[in-house]
């Protein structure tokens, strides 16, 4: 794993992002945002976007680009962006050391 701005992306997550972009046949990036809400207080939002906005941080590792908006960065500092494929399903996963608790599905967290 490589780090930039104290946020890491796993090789598995980078490969999945690249595969999605190839299937979409567009030059896209995965944008990660933290929103208020969810059963634990905050939730992660994942979008495929063409462009970054002013203040966004772009992390490019293993040939994949991830954008994180500047408001969300403090909530996910030190996190690892990963991809899991298990019996429940496939999804991007954020291993966030700042989260004091998470909901059962892993898409919502509290600080």
C-alpha cells in the first residue's frame, strides 16, 4: 500500500477501480465523501466522477485515482481504502482508525 495525505489505498481497491473504469469506457475517478447520517452518525458516499472540484485531494496509486473532498479529509485521516469480496457481497471498505464504532453493514460510523 502507498500513502499520500495519510490516506492509503490497497492494491485490491485500485484494481477494482481500474476494472470499473475499463468497463465504463470513460476516464473516471472514485470520489469518497463523508456525510452526516446513517445509523451511526456519519456515512461514506462513493461516486464515479469525471472531474475534481476546487479543494479536493486527488490520490493516484497503482494506476487508480481517488478524490476526497477537503471537508471529508479530517474524518478519514489515516484510513485505508480497501475492496472486499465475501459471502455477503462486494464493496469498497474504509478501514478508519478515527471511527469509535461502526454499524453492522460497515457503511456508517461514529467518531
